[in-house]
DNA sequence: ACGGATTAAACC
DNA sequence: TGGTTTAAT
C-alpha cells in the first residue's frame, strides 16, 4: 500500500499544521461563552447522548475521549458542554466545519506549496520561502525573533525549563549551525508567523511540526498540543524513531502494522532498522519493503502537492441495528436526502471553484438472511448528471442494480417488505472532479442553472443558490457593521505588531498585550482564561498564542464585539495595498494573494472556495460531442465550440444527457 | 448490531 | 476501468 518514493537530494522544509480539536473550536467561535470550558461536539443526541467527535483539551484532562458516548462523558465530567453537530437532510451536516477548514487553508496557503490533507490539517512545503529568507534575513541577523517562534520545541536540544527560550534562540542563531538546521529555524519562524496569522484571522489555534519531510513533520505536530510547534532537526530523527511505536506511524495503524508486530516482532520503528531491505521486500513486496526500510531511517520523499480542494465529495449515513432499512421505499427516501446534499455540494463547488464532477458512485452496506456475513453489497458508479433529481434517479438505479447483484437469484426483490435483507449504510459520492478552463463566463452560468432539458431542475438549482443551505458559517463573526472603519483604525497598532515584518520595538509589544487584555475577555465570569490556565500548568510557559485568549480584565460589555471586530478588521490589511471597501459578505475573504507571490492565480476566491494555483487539466477545442452541442442554448454553443472536443459518450445505455459528460478533460502538457 | 461521516489512494 | 480494500481523521 505505501509506495516508496525517491528522496530529493535537496533538503526540504516541510510543515504539518494541525488544528486543535477543530470542531470544538468552530463551535466555540460561534458561541464564545463556551471558550475555556470543557466542551465536546457530539452527533446524534438521541442514543446514549450521541457520539463524541471532538473534545476540548479541558475535557480531555478529565479523561473524556473521542468516540465516547455523551452520557459517559457527562459521568466523567459533569460540567462538560455537549454541542450537537448541525443536522440537515436528516443527517449530520459538516458544512460549517468544511467552511472553517477552508478559511484556515486560505491563510496557510500564502507561503509555499500547500496541501489540504484533511478538513483540519495541511502540509506546507516552505523550502522556497525559507531559501529566500535565508538569503536575505537569516535568523542570526534578525534583531528580534518573535516570541512565538522562540516557544518552539526543538527535539534533541537539552535545556532546563527556565532558560529554554535562550536555548531555542541560540539554536536558531548559531553561527556554526548545520545548514539544514538553519533551514528548519527559518521554517519555524515562518510557521510561527503563519499560526499567528491563522489565529488573528480565524480565531483558531493550531499546532505544527517543522521537519525535512512530511512524515516527520506530521509526528512533530502531534507532540506538543495545543497551540504549540515542534521542530525536528535531522540529528534527532534517530532517537525520535527509535522509541516510536510502530502502530503510530502513518500507514502502519492497520493490518500492515499488525503484521510487522506479530510476524516480525517489530514494536517500534527503530526495531525495523535491523532488517535488510531485501528481507522487507520479499515479505511485503518491493515497494512496501523499500518504503519500510526508508521510513525506519526517517527517509520519506513524499512530496507536498499543491492542492487546496478535496478530490471528491460524499454524503452518507449509517442505519445501525434495528434502524436498518428494509424497504425500497425507505432506501429511496434516504437516497434522496443524501443525493440532495451531494447535489448542493457539487453545485457549490461548481459555482465557487469552477469544477465539474464526472462520476457518481453509490456505496451501501447490507445484510441478507442466507449467507449472513460474507456477502458485500457492491459499489456501483455511473456518469454524473447535474441536477438533484437526476442524481437521485441515477443513485436509485445504481442501488437497484447493486441490490440485484447482492441478492443474486434470491426470490423477492420487489416492492414493499421483503424477505429480510436490510441496508445498514448508504452513501453517495461525486468524484473525478476537474477544473473547467480558467475562462469563466456563460458556460458556467449554464451549468449553474442545472440541466438544459428540464426546467424543474433549473428551478431547484436556483432555489438552492438562493440559500436553502447556509454555506457560510452562521455565526458571530459574519456580521460586520458600519463601525468597521473605526475598528480598523483602532487595530492599527496591533497590526504593526502582528504583521510579519519586524516586531521590533518593545513598545509595540506592550501595546499589543494591553490591547489583547483589554479586548478579549472570552468568558463572562471574568475567569475566562481556563484554556490558558491549563496550559500554564501543563507546559509551564504559556505560548503567546494562547495568551491571545487571555483576559486580564473583562472590561467593557462590548468587549466581545470588539474582539470579533478586531479579528475581522485586521485581516484585510495584508500588505497588498489594494484594499477597496469590502461589503459585508466579502469580509470573509481571507485569502488574497500576498504581494510577493507571483505564482498565484489572479482571482480572489472566497472562503469556502479555495484557489487552485495549478491548472492541471484543460479542455481542448476538439473536446466537443457533436451529438450534444445542439442541446446547448445557441449563445453558448459558440463558446463551447471554442474549447471542447467530442468525447466518447460514456455508457450509452444510460439515457439522459449530462452536459458534464461532453467535457472530457485532457491532461496538460 | 454503534466510532459516524468523510476523504484518499493503492490494487487488481 | 470500475470496484474493492485499507487507512486516517
């Protein structure tokens, strides 16, 4: 499964950024009075208090863990605040978290290559940014390094707690430093800045790891949480891996890791070192064997790919035990719900990112009387046609087809109650998503209003566009009033401090602390600094990022507002200069390109829509299907002819026509 | 027959 | 290719 990749000769600087209990933070931003309290996000409140999917660090200290039931959590930690995941279409609705994740990506993508690894994690390749920093302002020339960077944990440097800052600073600024260490030091400074940017612009804290490859960075980011960062110098890799349990290594959490333990007696990554590459290869194959040999030495050539958007969208739901669906009608109902959500998501993707999905896939889990365990419900896929109704129709067809396969020649497969098959899980997903050509224009509008043929789908689509679903995080931060200007002025001193350049003067630092304390009371009682307190105890030195949340004096009643305004008002002041007045909606745009970054597209995407820098696919004029062009409205035909060529019509047995299918992507180059 | 809902990617 | 399997969060 893992694939060995050659390592590039040049030393890279890779960061892994991981949001701290992300869903909790999202909910706490919506409801700031929850900040500092033991909090968990829970879904499906009905049964045993629902299942926890995110737990705040305050709650973790009481032993609350993910995948616990709400009831258990209450027993262990009676004061815990349980927040329900929003529900839409009769199922958990993760849109607000997706959106928040996009906000974060928008900030982090400003330096170097950025890969969205999950809803709350990204990898960054900072090699270029570091190289240029090193050539202009290497750490030893900086007259001051920001506190947050100095709070980095650096693996392998020995230090006493009291003097640690100095150790880190010394490590950063050593003249005799290994070149690779200098690279990492710059990386740490850049990452600290990015994390502060994230906090300032989204109100979320995150943790990070900085190392020479993805694997090491990933491990590092988890070592000190929350709101801290960890550096892995090459010299400390060996010790780090020597004691790392094999199952904790990415890709080894499952069967392969088990096999390593039971078959080879390997319990730590270090234990792998004694096996010759050939032995590993003959047991696990060339690829996996080589990969294992490499990772045990901290070698991993896996590249950070520039991808800010997901490659597929899915919507699913389980129907455990007694809830199993036993009639076609009930399957039909839930399929419709799932398809509705999926349709909305791909529609949004189209509108915001100009991407078109090409494949619809249905997965199901089911049981039947006869052979009780082994048989699996087959996945089925087909060309994806835009429009909720079409998706619903196709998904049902796929299900029925799958059910026939599943039941074989078993007797009753028809309407109404049945023998006793039951469906315990359903999901639909959209994949093979390609960017449409950069040129926007009428073709997109055409897509956006659904399918050409049916007027009903157009209606639906319009309806949706008007906002049946909340696409922006409903929450405190979205309303920014007329007093924005005032706030902007007010925040200017903070900006100077936070803004990357030079946190030089000590006066500006003071100003910042003062401001922070005066305006950021997060808890009504005046004891709003639980998070910080906890951290102090735990680490004995609160990161300055945590202090951001500290509230010395919950002074004014308007303080909460001020806080929100602060966060909103400061971000648009990126050094780009062209700050026109933003409407309320556009305030949410956080990812304008930084000035020095010329590699970026010139669009200014919104949050929730994330800019793709590289156009991996393009459409060629030869791409049009002559059978279909006539179905297009005349004014569009001209345009389409410009950049499409005919493609084989997928699966002619499927009736109906999806415009999407007349676009066949051509690999660039 | 509860750790749910997603995502990704390798394999055949 | 589509469909299956593994894995991670």
